[in-house]
């Protein structure tokens, strides 16, 4: 039944293979069973356009491969699969691959997909008006933030 059902291009697989429609349980006139070849130029053009249309919508939905900027030697990165920080030592011969020294001292080769660039660990602080003021200085950022937690209290027991 699949081989005799028309596809999106209007022809069934058996028509494309044998040049004529197949006889099935569905009644059909003998005129439609005579061989006639489809216009292969139009058919190939339709298939090409359909393939491009499907590719366009797939890439739009799932995101086509986007070129990321190359990492520099000495740049601090986070290695996703190891869940560690590291420093790029050199670019490998394979495309988008780098040799990274992890925080534990081991050197691993990773694809750029597994490396997330980190902001500069020692940013140069610009001079501000803090230097001229006297007295106690208030830290600019609060302490480490923690996740919100539910307050725990003991259950209320039945007191008889």
C-alpha cells in the first residue's frame, strides 16, 4: 500500500521505479495503468526545493551550527564534562580542538563545544572614589548568595 500511495511529489514509489501505476485492490481504469514517465527535471527540482525547505525549518528550529570565536592561548575556560576550570595551553591540529590544563594539573584535549570561556579572573579595577574616603568601607558586593530554603519547624503534636 505504501508503494502505491502517492508521495508529496505526486508520484508513488512504484511509479517512479517502474514508470506506471500498480494494480491494487482499489478499482482503477486501465488507462491509468499504462506506462507514462514523469518529467524527471521537474521532479528533481521539486525534490531539491523540498529538501532545502526542510533543511531551512530544521535549522531554524534546532539552530544551525554557529561558528564560535576561537579561544586564545592562556584564556581561562570551564570544562563542561569535567566540571572544572582550566587554561587553554594550545590549539590542537583537529578543528575546534584545544589542549587545556585543568585545575588539577592534568592536560586534556577537548572540543570547543565542551569549553566555556570564563571572564578574566583578575579584572583590573578602575580607580573610584573609595580611595579618598575615610572610615569603614562597605564591601561592594554582598556575601555569597545561597539558594532560598524553606524554614523548618517541628510538627504541632496533639497535646492531651
